[in-house]
C-alpha cells in the first residue's frame, strides 16, 4: 500500500520540471529490487497500466508514469481526436495507450509487436482500458522492407525494450523466429482514410521499416516519430544518417525531441549517439 501511494505521488512529481531528480532520489532510498516477476496495476492520467517491477521499463513506467515522457509529450501535442496512429515496435503498450487516449473512440491505433510476451502484455494493457477497445487493432508481427521470417534476439538482463533482429556482441539471447511484413502490405488490407502519425522503435530496423512504408508515407504524409541509436544502426549494417537522409528525400523537416518534448531543428551532422526525432511533412 505504501509503495502504491508513493508511486502515485512520484508519477505526478515526475511531470514537474526538476521532479526527475527527486524521483530518482526517492526510488534509491525506498524502491525495492525485485528478482522475480512482480506485477502491479495502476491508473494515471486516465490510463490503467499493468507492469512488471522486475523489468527495467516496467519499473520506470510504474514510478514515472512513462518510460520516457519526452516523446510521449510530443505525441500528445501532435495527435487529435479521430486520427490514426501506428505504433511499430509497440512493446507493452506505453505509446499505444497514450495515443488511444488522444484519438479517442473516433480514431484508430494500430500496433505491431512481434515478441510473444510483449504482445500479450500489450493486449492485456489495452483490455484494462475497455473504453478504447473499438479503436484498437494489433498484429503479432515485425515490420521491415520485405516480408519473410527472421530470428529475434535480446540482451541478457532486465531491460524488456531491447529486442532486435540484428545479433551483436550484447544482443545474443535468442528469442525465436518471428514473421515479417511491410507497412505498405499491412495497410493494403485495412480501409484507412488517413495515416496521421507513425512511431517507430525497433532497435536498428528503423531504416528498413521506413523503406517498407514508403508508399504509405508518400500517400498519407504522416508525422513520424522514431528512435535513432547509432550502435543499433551499425549492428544493422548502416549509418544513422541514412534514416535522416531517407526522410529528407521524402520532403520532411526534422526535429530532435528534447526534455519535456521540446523540439529543436535537427542538425544532421551533429546527431547524438542516441536520440528521438520527429519528422513533419513539408
């Protein structure tokens, strides 16, 4: 009970400028380390969420309300009621749920997550929010530039947000084979009037996802939010700048997402090792 009350307080505290440091201090003093799956269900800002406190992202979401608020703040500024949001690499549903709250029952959220456990957790979290069920559609599949099947890997440890189809020195824990498709193929079977925003977080597969979504991007001109990790890009066999060049060639203007969702024009030659960016169509 004390943990639940304290976490309720820290979630609101985290939204206040400077609150991050206080939350970190509180977690260090009071927060427990759980070695076995330890599930908690909580409500925050109109969303109900179930997380595992033995996992890194689950613990962050429980204490903060979100694993990373900056892109969530950006997403909330972009989305409007009735719009369509596509979540590629949906994980346990963090972005999906905040997007569902924004687009409401007149909109649509389509989520793609290939990992069995995360896909099940994603759908369980949406089911905890039955007011959104008619606006939600999910597929247990990975997206790339061509359809097929491929092996999925992760890192040893407690971070459930690092699954990748590109094995490397630290991505060496085999999870199994997954099915791949492309966004263009997927959306051919759905009758969507618009695609308004796409979020991509796929641990190095971002460039291939964009290539497989090229027709969708050209047709619908969605806003695109994507993670860029230089090490993940290298493991996939390309440089991070290729993502930015691809988007610029499709006539997009690029911004880096900073603290609290503040946007700054992106200088391609100065992109950091890890960043979240948002691309707006010109």
